[in-house]
């Protein structure tokens, strides 16, 4: 088995093109652990081979290039759904799709490149340092330029018992587990049985511990649980705003809202993002019709709001008497989608965000808020893209009783994007120990408990409604109190330990 090192060295010393073609292919295979494929063992195996190639790079520059190529392969597959928004209006935007997918993939891969290059410069051949550098790189990817923490390698563990440990270390902690497992697998295959077996045994113990410690019974709704109705109209994005369809989709949602339930009327009805076609100040008649259909139940729905010259993507809570009680404005907007950097300048050239109104597009709200829904408790509202970021929950002014997400995943197509978005919502619940009410225009609408388990759902691409009990919140998790700080400190210590060990090994070689 020690020949693995020799094989990696031979590849590293061989021709450049086959070497980087292999790296790109391995990155693509690693992406198959993401939803909806869920082949997470392939992710570990592919990243183990990338680690082996990294160990044989000639310096930080070649390591950086390796990370860029492998990362590009990964994100081209994982983010292939980016094609879909550009095909909604194919005549206008379709030509941009290949450039958008490749450009975004290369940009996201640049964080892998920096991580692999920095680890190689600081501690050549040190798996410990690589784990730390990779985690810090993923953290930066979630923050810089408003962040895009989609398709982190740790997300492949969301559908496993290891999701439990997100309540301690969040998504970055899961990234550390995946990279650590890849490093251990390589060393086991290369003949370093003690180090490799110890690492994989540790992962197995965490897996078993996660299965045993996940508080499934505590997270389950009890007999006193309030009932929430999820309403999914299934309005395809290219049909949603056609004048001849507006009334049909509105009536469909009213019909679902008014339908008799098996156990009586629900305690809350939730419609998706931009559920009605008018602005808030023009919506009195539509909201009155919705209140009539709800028959005394409060309603949450998404719509657009105009304040002076500013457009907002908003969520409103309408009480049982049909009065708009609270309005939340989305604050974490989608770059190039809901707003365009230098939007007014770009508009002169006919370039707008895909979902933008005019020029700079939507304006950002003031920040994370709490919506008090009385008997059901307090919710932190999230609109679509905001669910990708844990900080949009931890920055709320108080700990809520639930996460309330409305979204329009029709933009993401029907292959991978909606399932990846749902998976990230499940991660948010597991991190915080909070149930999530998730309603999507085309799906997947779901009720998720505080362990990240889906209790009920409406499948992707179907119109319908479902009544489901609201699970209770779990006690505050460690992650909800500390955020990413402990994992980042640990990552920095791993890099430092790798550097010190590398210097010590180099000193021994010199003295010999």
C-alpha cells in the first residue's frame, strides 16, 4: 500500500496536463456527495487523492494551481444549477449561463487555491495544516464579498448522523471532519496504519455518537403542538409573472388556504416568497381575500414593498383579523440577482440583476429581526438566500423559538439547486436546535425539527398544501452561543501545529 505515495509522486513529476485533468476530475467526483446525490464516501475518497497530489506539489504556486483546478471541477458540478436562472428568460440572459457557471466556479475555487497554497507554504506535506487552512478558506468564502457559503464540502454530511455535531461546530466543523477523514484515508492507504486508522476510527466514533446523542424524542412535536399549513403553488418562474397566470396562482393559494384540514383549521398558514404579484401598498384587496380564506388563522407570506424610490423583498405577518402586524425586509441580498454592484452604471448598458427591479435592484433591510407570532412563539425570518448563512440567525436580537423561511426555489431548476437549498436549511436547524418552517414556491416545502430531520414535506414540482405540527425548540446549542469562533481558533492552531512540526522535521533532516 505504500505505493500510493510513489504513485502520487510519479503523477506529480509527470506531464502537467494529465495531472491537472485528474485533479479536476477528482474535484467533480467530490461534488457527488452534495444533495441530491448524497454519495459522501466518494467525497472523502476523491479528496484523499487530491491530498495525495498536494503532498507531492513542488511548492506553494503549484499547490495553489492544484487547488484552483480541483475546486473548479468541484463547483462546476455542485453549482451546475446556476444555469437555471439564466434560462428563465433565455432570449435575454441565456448566453450568460456558461460564463456564469464557469466564472463563479473558478471564483469559488480560488478559496481552495489559497488554502492549498498557504498550507503548502507554511507546512509542506502536513495534513493537519491542510485541514486548518481549508476550514479558514471556507470561512472566508462565506464572508468576503457578502459571502457564498454554498456547496461546502461539509454539506455532504447533512444527511448522516454526523449532522449532530453541527450543534457544536456548525458547517465549518463538518468541513473539518470531511477533510480530516480524507487525510486519514490517504495515510491509511499509503501504509501509515496507525495514523490513518486512528483518524478513521475517530470519525466512526463520532458517527455512532451522533446517532446515539441526536435528541430525536425531545425534538418531536407533542400532542399540544400548534398546526402549521404549508402552501406550495408550484408557479414555474417563466410562468409566474405572466398576466394571464397571476389570478390563477393567487386563487390556487387561496383554495389551498381555505381547504378543510383533517384536524380542523391550522394555527398558522404560510405562503412562499413573492407569493402575490402586487406591492404591499397596492395589496389591500388581495390581503383581504387571503384573510377570508384563512378563516381566522394568521398568515405569513412574501411580497415586494416600495418605499419612496426603494424596492424591498419582504415578508409580512398578518394576524387572524387580517391586519398586517409585522413586516420584515430581506437584508442579505443576492449579488447579481437582487442587486447589481454599480447597478445604475450597469443599467446604462442594459445589464440588470436577474430578479432586480431597476438599476441597483432591491434595497437591503436593516438586519436580522424577530417576528412575534404570539401563541406559536417568536420566529427569525429568512427569505431564500438568507438561509445559506448561519450568521443571519445568530445575529437576531434574541433567541427565537423557530426559523421561518420563505423562498422561491423555482429559480434553481429541478435537479440539484432546490435540494441543496433544503439541505442547508436542515443544517441551520441542527446548528441552532430550532425547528424550521420552510415554504417554497415550487418546493421543497418542509417542516424540519431541531435536529435537522424532515418531518413532513411537499415534493419538488408539485402544487399542494400540508398541515403539520410545529416541533418544539431544543435548548440552546453550543454553536448558537459561540458561532464559528471555536472552530476557527482550532483551525488556526492546526495550521500552527503543522508549521511547527514541519520545522522540527526539517531541522532533524538538516542535523542528520
